[in-house]
């Protein structure tokens, strides 16, 4: 492959740099099987949207397996509300197809415009509607995977955890059968909240409301950057948090164009922060009733944040000078019995922070599913 083109495959959205032996782009599952059987080390790659270096090749010995051409949308089962898709199918393209049937795949990560189904399964993607629909694995009936010998296997729900959320270290996901949900009429509200204790109380109440599909938090810095602060009657401007609440009925204040504009604003947060120098994104997950301590830590260090507060996932953004605080944040998250990654995975970036007992479990799964140690070596464990 052309050297300049090869460089594109030597990084992902994490901006970590690696070195690839080569890149292959199979068009069929049979080609994947043949390539895997003949190769020594494989790095599966979907849309390259990972934020932890999960598809970054290492040391010039990894062959990158670009699965983007496995993009066939196959059998649709109307009665069971399922559809079979190739690993390279892009989520937004699948959603456009499903519109014909008034159905959708309800998990919606921020990278929905370029994220592939295979990548979403490999990282067990969560996304903004997790408070209602959970994570990707909740909506997968089966997967087809290629093992280290090039053999093809179909794995059902009982074996799914060996591959979903394992970030490509156990095999190559090539196809999946997805469960679908009816498209709902949705509305939304943008709610200003001055006190974080009040935020927690509101979120607890919203989580008990079955019509709520999304509860997103915008921290004070993010709210200010978005221009959401307005002076009160006295002319004083007070800092505040904001909640984006989505309903699957007409309970929200915003519909139609205003609804669309709200989520356009939400989608601009990441690029806005990156443009302001806050390029490092983390994704700790913590219980709602302990989140005040984490939020206080963010604000003490001047770290802007937003996130899926409905499921306890926060997205702090660090500039270059603030990255030194990340180990301190992870220590605090662990002290509060939280998780160091709520949705982006471990990859390379967080590998050194994985607890010893968790490492043992992951190594056992890796040894059982990939005895040749062929897939995504150096990631997660």
C-alpha cells in the first residue's frame, strides 16, 4: 500500500501513532478467513473512531484488517424485528435503510455518522440513549467471528461477552444479527440547573420516567462555551449546568426544527472543545450519588466536561497541560468504585490502569479464544 495512505491506518481518533506492516481491505468473509489464516498478527479496524488506540498497529508487525467493505445489509425479519449486517456497515447508513420499515437500531454513539456495527460491538458502544436502551450488546442476537485459524463461528447471546466489549483481542467480528426498535416520535427540553445537588435529584426522577430516552449533562464551562448563559432580571450572569432531556412522546418543550437544532448543538461540543485545545477525551463511569465528588474535582482543575449522566458516564476534556491530572482522576474514580472507561474502551491509553484481577479474567478469555495470540496484541491487557 502507498506509504501516505498507510499512515492513515497507523492512528485512530485517539491520535496515538503506530506503525503497520501493511493494510488489507477484504470484500468478503472468505477473504477475511484466508487473510487471518495466513497472518501472524492482526489488528481489526472499523471506522477508526476509537478514542483509546484500540485499532492502532504496533511496532511495524501488525497487519491492519480494514473491514469497511463488509458493508452488506442483509436479511430483514419483519416478525422478529431483526436484521443481518456486515461488520463494515455504518450506523447512519443502516438507520437510513431501516427508515423504510419505521425501525431503528436504538444505540446512538456520537460517532454515528462514521461508526461501523463491527466496531460498536467490539467496544460495546453505549451512546446518548443508554438510559433507555442500554449498550450495543443488548441489541445483538448473534455474531459471526473468524478465529485465529481462519475458521468461521456463529456465537449467540451466551457467548457474546467473549467478543462484545473485548476490543478485537479475541477474534474478528465479520457479521451480526441485530434486534431493532420502532422509531418513536421524540421531543426534548434544555433545562438550566444552578446547583449540582439539584442536578442529581432531577436525574434520579427522570430515570424513573419510562418516556425519557436521554439525559445529557453539560458542565458549567461547556455551557458557557456554547453561549447558554443569559443575564437574569438584574443583569447578573450566573454560571449553571444544563440538562438535555429527550422524551419519546411530546413531553419536551422542543419539537421539529428546535429539536433538531438542540442536537446539532450537542454534536458540536466535541469539535468545539478540540478546537479550543481540549483534545484528550476520557470516559469515566460512576454512580450518580457519588458523582458530585468527581464533578467537584473537574471544576477544581478547570476541566470542561459533559456526558451521559443518565448512566453515570462523564466526558472530561483535557488540554495538553492538564493531561498530567489524568492518573489522579483515575485514582479518584477507582476510590469511588467507578469504572475507568464507560464506553470508549481500554485500548492502549488505559491499559496500565486495569486492575490485576480484571487483567487475569481478560487474559483467560484471550487464551481460550485466541491461543495463537494473533489478534490486537498489546491492547487492553
